[in-house]
C-alpha cells in the first residue's frame, strides 16, 4: 500500500514540473486518500 502512495506522489511531482498543476493537485488529493486509508487499516 505504501508503494502506491509513493508512486502517486512521484507522478504528482512530475506533473508539477510540467506545469500541469490541476492534474497534479488531483493526484495529491488521491495520495492523501490512500495514505489515510492505509493508516486506518494499520490501527
């Protein structure tokens, strides 16, 4: 699960470098959802 979070954040950073901020913002939100879900599973 943590690998997926890293992959999503890496894609978001790449999009920001390409000035595709809207798509990057969507990926950052998706990454946060994945991180929250993973944190809830561990507890």
